[in-house]
C-alpha cells in the first residue's frame, strides 16, 4: 500500500480533467493533489498534479518493483526514491519540486503547499 488512502491530498475518484479544473480554481502556486493515473498501470499507479505559475503539471509517480519504492517522473540516474507516496508529499512540502515544461522547455520549482480537495 502506498499510504495514500487516508490522506487529505488523495483524490481517489478524480480523473485528470477534474484534477486540473480543481487546481485552476484554487489558483495558488504550490497547490496539489494526487490522483490515480489514467492508465491504471502498476508501474505508474498515481499522478502528482501541481499548480504553478498559472499552469497545471501532471507528474507520474512510478512504482519500482525491484525495490518496492516510488519515484517521480521518468526514470533517471541518481533519482530520489521513497518508500511511500506519502513520503514523496512530505519531502516536497519541505524541499522544492522541479517542474519541467516539456512544451516550452522551461524549468520551475515549487514546494507542495496547499492541498486541493476535489468536490
């Protein structure tokens, strides 16, 4: 278990559009939630959705079978790995998360500050 089901930031029944709409409504840099990934893939079970600078970022959360850990985004050398999704959230409430805009090839960073609830 990734430790998500009892958490305020976990939107169990939320799809990508609902998540993005909720974050645009919040309109606060650093607002976030975690939803199930659209593909429902065991290798990428969740998505971290973050609002920053009037944009919404959907960041895949990967499950690494060999170590039973979680990591953000595409696999890269030296990446941070976590024992639960909750640890990812707690870590990025303290340290900035790098946001990569693949369309404009820009990088930003923000901390996870505001939990958004999807109604």
